[in-house]
């Protein structure tokens, strides 16, 4: 067992029912290899299922009394994306998986708890399933704003609740109460105001029963079997948006903060006796490295890398200013300006709850940042003067992310999520009305080194036939100039300084590495060969003059399934 870390201030419940007492709580590790990406516990507390992410992920069940592990789904390409749930009788496990080359389409499968033949249940789901007490039905999220119910064999799928995915979408995994009367689900509140998220409680036919609105996001939820409350994964300004666990008494009462530490939590399941809560605990270890790039980058670029930061969670986003300084955001929304060797770190916008995507824009003292300002839960882009701290708002839609600037700093291209779709937008750095460059299902956007072109990722096709491709078009808009269909899944990408190729990141076994993908065609050329921790690449950015490359490297083995006990 390991200590719970620093537990925040909490209030004891005054309502009837057991008290949640984090100060007495203990945590026991279920896995020890740091490779657990999702987990669930059976209602009887005998088994824990988890996904083990080696070079190729596999699916395991641990017998908790003996500690023995059984592989129930052999290694296969895919992501086991949203996690899993045991059926109420413990005989089967329902789990989600997506093809490696098509991670946007997530299917639901079932497998006997001790191994056997897998069966496809549903296509294109958005969450782990929540079982009715008799195991005959499941509730799940789909299309970011629909709560659906189906029979556990996949038949009879129907919508019970619809919310606007653009402003009030659903998120996380739902939970079905033990008496079968209620379903709870986390939701977003992106329409403005001080509130970020909410907890919705509805009947199995979708009738609203109760809602709790919060100044934090609500992700996965789990009913306490006696119905006295729900555990929730939450993210908010108070914890710098680090996912933590809270408890909401039901039908009302004061919130209890269960955790307030430096780890991240995902997934929640409980035993029927309410004595064990299982989750996945992660510690992020990543830092920024910089390399002086030779005139012709060779296949051993990592040889010259030098680590320039030493914090636990640094380098979630990287960008360079025109005068060769680094803009860095960490994993909890803090941003810094620093020299290329990591010295002279200057915190940016310390009074903001979170700073995202700090990006150099034109002049050496100019940047664009994403902020969630007071009285609004919408993420918008702002122009920041790095010398004076002056801010100017550039966008006002919800979910404006991943800015990229022209070399002269006159234009900002970014991705916006509004109206139920993604858009590639362009706005003047002096403000004004944004212009749409493309609409559809997109990810990332980057302006070419000469400022004339934009590259972005696009999803094409439907269902199991959906694929990714790179689209290059003029910054003035119009039809694509070139479309690239990568033969392997590219996790991140950007421009090479010469504008003749893309710099891409993709999986190579246990590691992620950098490749050069020529625009003229041909196979990508591997530039790095990471073979020891930290193995992953979280972010990458080329300096404006092309002479330096910044890379965020992240440890892979940092997640384990853990059990919370003695909290009641």
C-alpha cells in the first residue's frame, strides 16, 4: 500500500448514510508495471480487468485474492480506448477498442472474464458501457452529445438524451444505479458563465431527475451501490485541471474532495459492498530537450539532444519566438518563456487558471495563447505582448485551439469546435472577424515556413472505413493543393524548415519517434531512435531559423490500476 499523498480540505457529510473520509483512505496497487491504461473491478471484488500497453496492447484479468494474472485478449493493434466493465454477474467483460490506423471509430466487444471467444457488440461508441442491475441493458455515450441505451447483445439501440455537442456535450463514462432507476453522466457547460461541467441524473427513458452544476469539468462517474452518492473524476482551476476524484452525496449535500495530489486519475468502478473503488493512477514525467540540427538532419538526431527542463510535467506544448526563445506549457496549464538552454525561465500569466498553446507570433515579443477567462468556460485565443503582459482577445467561439502564426505575425490559423463540427479558421492578429478555411472533422493545423500554405489533418469516410489524411491548401483558402494519405498512423505533425516535407511523430514499438515525410511522395525517413526511457514524444517544435529542434520526451511506464479502501 502507498500513502494517499496530500489530501485537501473536506467536509463530513451531514446527511444520513456512511461518511466519506479521505483521511483514513488507503491505496493499494493492483498492477506494478506502469503499463495499465484502463481498468475495472468486478462487483464481487474477486477480479480486476486491465489493459496492458506494451508494444502491442493486450487485455488481462487479475484474481485479486491470489495475485495471478490471465491474458483474456491477446496482443493486437488498437487502443482499447475507453475502458471496460464487468457484467453484474461477473461472467463477461465488455471493453472498447479501435483500430490502430483508425482511432476515431471505437467499437464495443465482450469476452468471457477468464478468456474465450470475443464478440462484437456495437460500432462507434463514445464511452465504456454502464450495465443495468440485471445485466440486460447497457447505457453509453455516442456522438459527444447522445446518451443511448441498448440491449446487452447490441440490439435495440436507442437515444434517451440529446445535448448540443458544441456547447453542452456529454463526456466520460456513465453509471447505472444499483436499484436500476437512475443513470448518471458527466457533461460539459461551454455556453459561458462560471460553470465548466455538470452531473446529470436521468431515468432509463431519459427523463431528467436532477443536475448538479460545477466550476469544474465532470468526467467518469460511479454510483455508490446504496445510492447515497457518486464518485466523480473532475478537472478544474483549483487543481490546474489535473484530474482528481470527488464525491457528490445524493440527492444532495456538500461535495467531498477525495484526492488532491500530484497524480492523475481516470476511470471509476466499485464493488457491490461499497468497500473498494478502483481507478487508474498516473504520474506524468516529461521534460523538454533541445538539439542543434545539422544542415542535413541524419537518422541519429537524438544523439545531440540536451535536457533543458527538470520539472515533472513540463513540455505539453512547445513553440519558438522569432528571437529564438522557447514558449513552453506544462501539463497543468502553466506557461513559461525561456532561453533555448532552459535558463531565464519567466512564468506567463500566473493569475490565469490555465494557459494553453502559447505560440510565437511574428515579432519577438508577441505570442498567441489560449485562455479560459473569468465568467466564461469557453477556451478562446488571445494575443499576448510578452514584454508588457497586455492581452487582446482574438476569438470568442468555444474550443478554439492549436494556433499557428504566419512568419510576419499578421495571421493566426487555428482549429475551432462550434456548431457540432470542427473548423479550420483564420483571424487577423489585430482582431476582426474570423474566416473559415475548411469545415469537417479535423485535427491540428500548421502554417508553412513561408506563410503561404496550411497543413491540417482530416478524417474521411464513415464508420469502419474512416481514415486520416493530411491536407495542404493555400492560406487564402480554396481547394487543397495536395493530399497525403500516410501508410501508418501519424500522432503529430508539422512542417520541415525547408517546406518540402512534414515532420511527423509515429509509434515504433514501445517508443514514438520522429520521421521526415516528403511532400513529393515516398516512405517517411526515421530521424530518431529512442530505445530507453523516456520513450514517448509529447510535443515537437522547430525554431524559426531551422537550426534548433525542441522535443518533449515522456516516460511510458507511469500508469497503474489502484484500489481505494477504508474511505467509509
